[in-house]
C-alpha cells in the first residue's frame, strides 16, 4: 500500500481563466493588421483639396458622339460657389447656348430664342440639345473627383491621381492632367454611357482663389 498521496492539482478559478483567455487574445491581436485602415490616405487628402475648390473657370472643347451622329463645340464653364454659367458655341446645330444655374433654378438661353427655366438642368438640356449632359455631377467630375454619393471601380495612377471610375451609370476616364497654378487638374476627360460619349479636351483652367492666395 502506497502511503504517499499525490499532491492535488490546483485548477485556475473562473476569474483566472478569464484573465488567461484575455491575455492570449490580446497577444494574438498584436501582430494582426487592422482591416479598417485607410486604403489610400494620399488620395483622400487630394480629394479634399479638389472638393474645396469652389471658384474656377475653364475653356476647352466638347465633342459629342452617339450611335448616329457626332458634333463638337467650344465650352466655357465659370463656377462661383454653387452658381455657374456654361457657354457652348461653335458647330452645334442648336447654335450658341448659355446655361445659368444655381441649386433649384436653371435658365437656358439658345441663340435667337426666349429663355427657358427649370429646376434641374439635365432633363431640359436633353430636350433642348438632344443628348444627356450630367451638369450636377460634372461640377465634381471635371475637377478629377467623383460627385457626392456612391461611386465604384476607382483606378489611380502612379501619383494618386484618379484615372477612372463609375457613377450613376457613367464611366468617367481622365486621359491627361496638367499643372495650373498650385494644382494639377484634368485637361482631357471622357464620359461615357452607351451609346453616348462626351469628350472634354484641351481644357485650360483659371483658379482665381489659388492665384490670389499665391500672391499674398
């Protein structure tokens, strides 16, 4: 008969088990990267800079092509906060067109005709010009950023400049950028929704706010 009893094994109490489990979990998480980390910090910073540009003007060419027709015009777009003026002239079959707008109020004047007023420019422009011109979103697209709201398939170049994306059924592609003053802005943009294709080319930008800031 064995007179020596084996020492009883002491088991951790429930509180001790909780402490051990928490320690192991923290140790495991230490080497795991966060999955919610920003994907492209430089792009987010650049996007904010471009979003804040609210006073600008550009002049260039607008080429329109669909399944049955193609034509082009010159375009000048002047923006002051939420107020804009767009002038189209050249070889358009509708002649010179001026669009003056602000949120909730748009006026379209074609050469030799009375002004037409509307709350939203897109429907009226389709009726007057015969093709879609997404003016509300273009206010953002032309600066090199998506408009507020969902967008998808963002593609970036080597310097974190946006190359293409999709939004509200349109494919937006940036074919070229150039420095204007203190900022880099698109000079050639292609906007497509089959069968329609809009090409904005040879854009020359003026940024009064940035020029004024550089002169101080």
